[in-house]
C-alpha cells in the first residue's frame, strides 16, 4: 500500500500538466521568484545552523537537510539545478549581471555544501553540455575550452569542500574492484565506502535479475530479496540500513523483470528525445535525472516521484510551448 501511495502521482500528474496550457511570461516570473526563494531558504537555514545552533557547515546536511527537513540531499540537487539554470540564462541575456553572478556563486556553493559526489558530476556534465549545445554562442574553440576549464575548476573547487573531500578520499584510498574482496571487507565491519556498497548491491541485483528472468521477483518482494542476500553474505551496512538498489534501472528490472525495466528505459529515451535544446531547463532536468538514476533509486521516495511526475513534465510542457513560438 505504501508503494502504491508513493508512486500514485505518476499516474495522473504528468497527464494533468501536459494537457494544461502554460503562460511563458508567467513561467519566467515564477522561475525568477523561485530563484530568490531558494536563496532565502538556504541562507535562513545556514544562519540557523551556524550562528544560532553554533554548528559547523560540515554538519549542515546531517542536522538540517536530513534530521530537520527529512530530505535526502540527492533530491535537493534538482531543486538547486533550477535556479542555477535561471541565473545562467539571466547572465547570458545580460540581465542584472553582477547580481546574478553573485547568486550563481551562492547556488553552486549550496550544491557543494550538500557534499554529494553525484551532484558535482551532474553539474560538470551540464557545464560541458552548455558549452557545446549552441554553436552560435560558443562558435569559437577558445570559448568552448574556457567553459570546459570552468567545469574543471568547479570540480576542483568542489573537492576542497570538507564533505566532498572526505568522501572522495575514502573512495580513492579504500576502493577495491574485486567483488570477493568487497564482500569480505563489508562482512567484517561497517564500511563507509559508498562506491563499494553500490558495486556490491549491483552485483547482488544483477544475479537476482538473471536468476528470476524474465519476470523479476515482484514489486512487493524485491527489498526482502535484497535483505536476504545481505544476510547471506553478512553485508553489515546493507543489513543495518536496509539499503535499496541505488540504481533505478536495475531496480525496475529486479521488480518485474524485462517488462518494467524496458518501459523505464523507453520512457527515459523518449523524454531525452523530446528535447529540442530550445528551452534549456528541460534538457538539463531530464538529463540530470537520467544520470542520477544510475546512482539512486529515485522512485522509491515521494520526493523522487515528484521530480519525475511533476518537475520534468512541467518543463516538458514548457519545452512544447517554446517549440510552438
């Protein structure tokens, strides 16, 4: 029942959004207002966390995002991508350039503050896409090189954020790619290497998909199957946290086999194909979601369902309206 309630918006929200006509001018006003709202909210919580609660920025995600708001940083990433795109578009269109440069720097800082490696990878990918998607804006090779260099600077700057640096250091110093070694390490202690956790979960998932091909293990049983495998190899962190697939594509193949797995791949391909690059919001949002689904099971939580069933269709309709102009 909880699974049905969580995923129910997928049935009706896209249909409602795609049948409504959007006013592009009002949409622009909404996005511009949203930019200031997100800035204000983040500034409020940072002030609360640092000056009133007297905590360090390094614990911002744990105390504010996770404990106080009850949201995973993986979902906050998509909220921040929207004002980042808005400010970039404003700078490109030469609107309040100094103000928007400051806001852009703040939004990128907020994204780094989440300490999420996937979000940095997505931001780097979008920076490269922005550099090459419009030749009329970046017809000079030097301009393209500059944007690529900016993307590299973003990654380097992100690394120097304490949360991200700590996680990257753990990955570099402790990662093994031999599955037997990973199983042994994770059976004797509670490890913190999330890459190894994902490799181990994916290994378990692929084996279960093969063993239960073509129909999967069932939507109500897939987590129980994972938990059973965790116990069989004594995967301590998996047992403790009841970890899901951390890969939406593999999750769908595990649940109902080739049916839902193929449907999800088709939907993602279709959504990517719908982009004309005329409206930058849509391609950036759907591409970010497609990439993020490689590292998280977004449709397991209401927040992820809202991104998939509301935010992406909203910008798809905006894309359709822009095509008609």
